[in-house]
């Protein structure tokens, strides 16, 4: 990343931190109301305090994290379904080819058997007596033996082909059973995602506009505090690694998506979930990586936070339910959650589980 972009990113993070630190929440009070008229019921306006809103923020965070985990399960089931469907297609192609081969072998074996029947109906002694030329008999006997060997070979190949067909069919049935089980897992995960998001959206919808604004401010403050704590550890002092060529391409793709909406299960081009963004960014850079944040954590090479470089993936939370891409200067790009868009954020604004590297060979 060039010095100009590093300066812009650093300034952006500094401004966010400064704004959130200066915007110290004040105490909210109910507006005074005039005394009620005689014979009427008093109307009291209830204003949610920042303490209550903080509890709402934590509850929303919990709901969206549960949705993110279910989204990972959905994405994993979707990825397995793609692989199993492709395997079923390959097996079906093998079965068709095997049946065609078996039919051809049967035709050839039948023709060979008919030829042997026509030319080999008499015993060898009789054919020798009837033959005018013993050499012709010997040549014919040799051909018969060759035909017999060829027929035996055809029968053996037919047996092997039939056995292969049975194995292909059993493999296809097993893949179909897995595919059906995967569909059930995916459907259950989808219901969990939708239930968690619906509960979160309902909670947010019940807030007044002013409360939503204060809630957003509390979210920014929580992220800024976490980022400040992370930076105060001196982690950036140790970061010296530069992006690889592929890493720069991945970062360029991911940052080009800034402003596009989050959509669970989406891989672009118009909407993304967190791992959809990172997997597509690396695919654009010419590298295929696992689809979900949990699989990225499990299968990609892990590196120390102090050694991360732009393009590396930062895995968040103990269950690896969220992922962002490090872009440099303590900043990452990610697709946060429903209702948000792809954005830059402090790399330490959430609890970091670890860092993984999609291109470890490009050292």
C-alpha cells in the first residue's frame, strides 16, 4: 500500500476515534410535561437511557453474531451441495459411458461366439480328416485359439465393466443421500439465520429515530475503544510485511466493493456476506480459498498478528464466525452484518481469533 493511501486510512481511523471519544453520551431525561387537566389521564414520555441502549446494543450484537454463525453453516452446506452435485454428475457420466461400453462388449462377444460356433462345430480330429491341407488346418486351429482367448478377454472385460457400473451406481446413491442430508442442514441453517435477523430487526424497529442514532454512536464508541486498546498494545510497531502481488489484487477488489450492502449467503457482485467478500476477493486475485470464515480459519495457513500483511484474513470471535481482510495501517475491510454495507474498520475493533494467509507460498 502506498504512503498516500496509508495516510488516508490512518486519518480516517483517527477521525472516527476522535469523533467517538468527543461524543460523550449525556444523561437522557424525560421532557417535562404540563400538569394534566382535571379528569384526564397523565401522559408520560419515556426516553431510553444510554445504559438501556447499551444493553440493546449488546443484545443486537449477540443476535447478529448468532446469525453470522448460522450463515457460515448455511454457506458450508451450500458449498458441500455444489461439490456433491458435481460428483453426482461425474458419476452419472461414468454410468452412461459404462453402459455404452458394456453394450459394445456384449455385441462383440456375441459376434465372436457366433463365429466360433460356425467355424468350430466339428471336433479337431474330424476337421483334420476333412481338410485337404494340414497347414490350413493348423492355421485355422491357431485362429480359433486366438478367437477363444479374445472371447475370454471380452467376457473378463464385461465382468469388470459391470462391476464398475455397480460401484458407480452405489457411489451416486451415497452422494445423493449426502446431498439430501445437506439440504436439510442448509434449510435448518437458513431458518436460524432468518429468525435471528428478524428478531434483531424487530428490536431496532421499535426504537425511535433519536434512539437509533444514539445506538449507532454507542456502536462506534465500542469499536473505537476496542481499536484503541488493540493499538495501545504496540502491535502496529511490529508490522513490517508488505503485500504480495496477489495480496494487492485481493485488497483492490475488496476495497472496490465498499458501499455495497451486506446480504447473508451472498458472494457478489452486488451484495456480500463477510466470507463471500474475502473468498471472492482472493478468487479475483487468482487464488481459490474456502468459502466460509470457519473453513478459512481451519484450512489456510495461520500467521501471527504481528506478522500479518495486506491481503491476510483476520478471523474474529472464538467461533470464527466473522472475517475481514487486512488492508494496512491497522485497518481492515469487511461486510459487517445485515443493515450495513462493506466498509473499512479498525482491525482490532472486534475480538481477534487469529490471522490466516491465503498465499503463503508467495513469501
